[in-house]
């Protein structure tokens, strides 16, 4: 179902000593970046708050007067959307564990109701999907200072139970530490046999090939050390793609890996440098797309 989104990013952050909450770094990404990843599937995204650079196009607006509260900000965002809007996802910027998968569950649960809201222990949180018609019908007058709970109670919202840390919000420094701990939950199973993993993965991917893991790992290390860590898995993926085009001939793969390592060892182009004129870069930039929680069914 198509939806538009409103990200609420204009609070005072008083319990964070007035810090710029949207710019807070949480595990390598700002709170605003995380919120924008969560609503990446929206047709139009409105951010209610002070303008700042973003990696994706957004519409900026502000409630008037500023700091009028989440209800006022929600309606400021709604007013900035085109009138053809049917379903709106409203998300507070301070919920870093909300992902695109969370938003997908909210959008799905909204069917047959005014909308859906994320709940934890029966308590609603400021992550919801609501129809524009229903939101318009219950608009308080005035919106400034109106209570979010009153808005929730006026709407027929389906409950969407939060998973793991999804309901965590950052209102204080203690909240930030708690959310960071929740985001760091990774399943630990100890040492594994790499050959077993490669064999099973090849079965799952339905490929029959011999993998020179030392060659691949060496390339990944050189790229991570000389370019940037995030470039390592992308580079090894592209090496595999090139290997497929060369019918996985071992000697050709070694040559390709050597070329890639030489490129990485000599890489000195900073992030904001322009491409050389002899490079026609037709590769789309999908770096802001968040696939966290996505499932790919066969």
C-alpha cells in the first residue's frame, strides 16, 4: 500500500541538555538518518524541524509556533503533503530501532482501521500509520499543546506489538545508552567452520564452484584498510560477479583480484572528490536504502 511519511524532528530535547537530537550519532548513523531509512518506502517524506543536509530528498516544514508539541508537528507535516495523500506514517525521530520492516507492519495493520500504532506493554509509541481522512476528522483546535494520547484515543488504531528494541526512544542520555545496548544484540554462536558455511551457502544459492576464500578475504582486507570498511563486502561481491562473467576461471579470477587490490592500495580519493572525467558512473546510489528486517522469499 502506498504511503507518505512525516518525521517529527523539531523538539527541544530538554532532557538531553538541549542537544540537537536529530543529529545524535547512534551506532554510526544519526537519529534522522535512521528515521529516513525506516520510511524509505514513502512516496513523499516531510521532516518537521530545522533544515539540515540529508542523503535523500525531503520536504521541510515547521509547526507554527515552533515547539508546539508532537500533535502540532504531526499536523504541520500533514499540511505539507499533497491532498492526494491517503495513508501517512508518522514517526518520531528519536526511535532508532524502528526500521523499514516496522513501518511495513504498521502499514499492513492499518487496513480496516483508521490506522495502526506501535505498542509495548499496551503503551502506544510515536510510530504510527494513519489515514489522512481519519487524521483530518479528529484535528483538534488548537493543535498547539494538544496531547498525543488524546489524538490516539480519538482514532481507531490497531495495535502493532513492538519487537525487541523497536519501542525504545531517546529522551535522555540514559535512554541513549539503553537504546545502544538494545541495538547491539547480536547472536553469538562461537567459532564456526568456514568451509561448512561456504558449502551450505553454495547449496542455498544453487551454485557449484570452488571458492578460494584466502583470495577473497585478502581482497576484503586490502579494501577495508585502504578505502573504507563498508567497501569490502561490496568489492568482494563485484569480484564474484566478474568471476561469473569469466566463467569462474581460477586464473582469470586471480588476475581480477590482483587488479582490484592494486586499485584499493592506490586509492586516495576523498568522499567529496569529483569523479575523473574519464569515468562514466552509471551505478545508482542506493546507500540510503535500509533492508534491515527484509525477507526475500523464494
